[in-house]
């Protein structure tokens, strides 16, 4: 069970790094991203820090708001 939890944490951490990368690429603040998708800034912060697991629908909206594809946003390579 701990191994699965560790893998989940790594996935969320890498997803957060991807979100932050695409946000910064557009020179957007977390607040601006949140406004674009009608979310709380604190939720964007939690995502970028790998603390939340968003729904696929939310990720789709987020990718669109960051001018990227869902595929690129989810491009996570882990040595599992």
C-alpha cells in the first residue's frame, strides 16, 4: 500500500510541476489561472504543490486555459 501511495504522490507532484510550467510560460499568476477557470487560487496552489487530485474535467479546463493540450499537461514520465 505504501508503494502505491508513493507512486500517487510522485504523479501528483509531477502534474503540479507541469501545471506550474505552463502557467509560467504564459506569465500568468495563480490568481489569473483561477479566474480563467472559475476556481479558487488556493486550489491552483494545492495542485501545483501536488496536494490535490483533480478530476479529468477540471484538468481539461485547466489545459485549455493554459493553451496546451490535456496530453501535454499529463505528460508525466516516472520510473516506476
